[in-house]
């Protein structure tokens, strides 16, 4: 994934000659972004901007570019400074340890995650790491391996991650409820719905919709059927929207607590199915 931004050293390594690069610049096929870096007309503007600033698109911005789930609230361009970037003072994200050289225009996911640990909140970082593991079907051990040396604050956050999470909202709800001391089961198998719910506290099933959910009539029908079947199986389903989780959490939590404070989530003699 080059995003149409090229390092001169890589062009040369792929057999291009200086003369060809000059011709491409003269013809307007390539333009110079900064010393040793070029872009063509299809280049991603965010990637070009990051390289122009003297670094690589990194951290939160790189995660978004790699289709990792990122919570709202990070509108700025996140740029990682290279080892030889002129100014380390302004506008660059800070990581752990010393700066690494920039050899690609966009940082890969493990490096971007490491930097994002400094720019994101804990729950947002956990949601992003869950998204990496789930979408790429890798375990926490494998992700840790790919990230290399992990400083202890990040290692603590890693322990709270769960590759089974199906959406960023599910990750955030799980993290928040566990922080409040709830015993939360992730992706429980529910016989009566013939599949898995997102989260479970006792017999309260919590389904967390991602932003794109319910775009199709089929999803709409499927969810109503699940809710009906879960009720028939003596479960209770609470469905949280993306907006409930990200922008209306206090009210959603109050409703969960209303159920649990009254003990209505307790599994009594007749086990739900
Ligand atoms: Zn950042």
C-alpha cells in the first residue's frame, strides 16, 4: 500500500533510473513532496501532507488508513517524525523510545498502534487493537510479537483487549462495564438465537450496533428475529446504537444499572436457553 507516494530509494531499488525520475517530474507525472520523496496525481492528500511535514502518516491517521476501527474525536493529522526529521518540536506524535527512521509513507499497523497509545484514550486504543486482531484474525500474542518491545503501560492495555470483539462499540462497552466491576461475557453462544450475542451480564444480552449497521432491510429483519428469539429463550436484550455508546453513554449505563440494581439480570432456577 504505497498511496501513490514514493521514496526515491525505493524507486531506484525497483529499477528506475534518475533520468526516468527526472523525466516523470518534467512531464508532471510525479511531483516532488520533499527531498527524496515523490507523489503522483493519485496520491492520497493526507499521506502527502504527512510526508511534506517531514515524517510518515502514523498513529491514529495510519490506523484509519489501514481500515482499523477508530473512535470519533481525532480529526487532526497524526504524523510520526523520522529519525532525521528536522524539527521534533511541533506537530509530531510522540512514541515510546527513540525515533525510528521513516522508510514508508504510511506506518504499518503495529507501529501505528504503538504511537496511538500516546494519542488515544485507553478505551479507544483497546477498541482499535481489538479491531486489528479481529479483522486480521490474529491473536493478542501475535499482535504483541508484531509490535516488538511493548512498554508496560501498553502491555497493561493489551491484557484488556479481546480479539473476539465484533465492533468498536462492543469493545468500548465491554471496557466501560468491566471498569465498573460488571462480570461481562464476550460473544456468548445463545442457543435460542442460534448464534452469538455481543455481550452478556447474567441474562441481560447487550447488542452493540456499529455505525454502519441497519443499512440493509436484511439486517433489520435479522435483529428483530434475534430479539424475539432471545426473549422466547428467557433472555433480555438491550440494543445500544453507535450514538448511545459514543454520545449518550450516561443514559445507556443508567438503564443497564436500573436492570442490574434490581437484580433482574440474575439467572434464577430456570436457566435461559
Ligand atoms: Zn498521534
